[in-house]
């Protein structure tokens, strides 16, 4: 497969455009997870307020408070 065929597949077919969109979504989700974990490590000493929420929050914390 040469560059011309790859370019045609990725940018001129519906399947190729779908692949580009899927790859972009996966890369974005991975980047968001990495940045969220780095932020948690940096601000570990900050106490959580009642208005705070987390993507990685466990449901066990809410059940203990009730």
C-alpha cells in the first residue's frame, strides 16, 4: 500500500474518515485520563468540597455518608 492509496482511504472514503474520527477520540480520551491523574497527584493535599465531583470517583464514598 503506497501513500496515495492510504491518503485516498483515509480522506476520501467514509470508512477512512470514520477511522480518523475514532483514532482522534481514543487519543483524546487517553490524553484526558493522563492529565487528570497528573492533576490528582499534584493537588493531593487539597480537601474535597461537597460540590466537587470526579471522573474516577468511587460510589462507596457516597454510600458511607448516607
